[in-house]
C-alpha cells in the first residue's frame, strides 16, 4: 500500500513562495496519480493541483498561474510550489495518492472519496 508524508509547512510571508515535499513509499510516483489538496480553517477541502500517470495536470482556479506540481521519480518525491502567497492560502495542505479518475471532496479532506492514501497534513500560515 502506498504511503505519503508531507514536509515543508510553516509560516510564510505574504508575497512569498511555498514549497512542499511529499515522500512516497510502497509505490513509485510514475505508477500513481498524485495530488495536493488543502483544508482552509472552517472551510471545505479543495483541490490545489493534481497530476496523472500521463503527466496531465489540473489546478484549482484560485491558484492557476502561480502554482507548479512536479515529480522527482528518482527520489520518489512529489513537490508543490505556490507563488505570490496571500492570507487566503492559509490552510492545512495534504499530499494524496489518487485511486480514481474523479474525486468527490467533502468538508474534511481525508474523508473524501477517490483517494488511496493521505499524508498527515502540514499547516501553512501566510502572514502579513
């Protein structure tokens, strides 16, 4: 079974850049569609970015143009880069392995449908 673990969260200033890492074990990145999701405080889970095995990428409209998702297959690590941060980007960020072509997101990210595995989540707080 695939396992994932996020790292790189913390406090980041408005206008700065966020870089998160996701270590994957039990599978290879090339064999698994992967995604980054976030849980804003008091709000529903939402997609940040995802990538399938063919390399096709999808982004949420709120981050498109300032987000990049990438994979280092040699190190079995997934990355998220989010530029020009604002306080609205404050959330718990999750790395996830996807189990279906479509996901149904509920209020809590880790209770959503269409996922194989979730990381523990990492808090990102954007400050002024």
